[in-house]
């Protein structure tokens, strides 16, 4: 029987409340699943639908909408199909169920998202241990409301001999030195 991604998308819509299907290109589709149904849908995709590999787990901070978008990119190697599961969660209650029991590498992604965005994955191994930012005591730096410039100015001192350039003027001078 030939693999049909449209049938899989239809099943996700019917069984798990999927919506907003988008075909990026042949072999790469995205669909949004409600938070409450996400782990069940991802489990369903791993077996029986054959999406055996978690390619990545990432987040986008939709600050203006007050939510994070988690994207679980899954791969079905037998059918050369990638499927992105998008899940929206509130920023002020940034909690999502863990999928580390399906794919062990999910725990690493979840640790990173915990540290960099402040998204909590209860029960995920070592999720509260430092991962990249050892000794960090500031807010999660990948949140869009994190002020990098302010943090740097308050944390680091200016070094002698260091200058700052306007990027537009600097590049103009580098590209067109005679003008």
C-alpha cells in the first residue's frame, strides 16, 4: 500500500483536532495540533504511521500573541516524508508534556528549551540542570522580551580601545572606500 500524507493529515484532523495544514514542499508538511492532544498525536505518528525519527524540537516566541509555538519535526524514513507538528502554548504558563519516552534525544531538546525560553517539561530527565548557560541567573535569553543590549551594558564593562561603528556607514566605507 502506497503511503499517503493526505490520509495521515486527515487522520490527525479527525482524531486529534488538527488544523492549519500547510504543505511546504513535497515531503514536508506542517499541521497545528492542540496542546492537550499533542503527545497523543505524536505517539500515533510514531506508531502506526511510521514517523520513527525526531529530527528536531524547536520553539518560536510569538510575544505579541502571548504564546510559544513548539515545532516537533518528525521523519518517516521509509516514505521520505517530514511532518512538523506545531503546538501553541501560553507564554505565561509555558509548560508542555515531555516526549522523552518516545525518543531519548527529546530530553536534550527539552533541556535547551527550558534554559533558553523558560518552557518547562515536567518529568523530562535533568530538565532543570544547567545545559548551556552554566551559572546563568538572568531571564531566559531567547525570549523576545530579553534586552540583550541592556544585559550586556549592565553585566560587562567597556574595554579600552574598543570602538563601535554604525553598521551602515562601516559597510559603505568597506565597499566603497573612495566615495
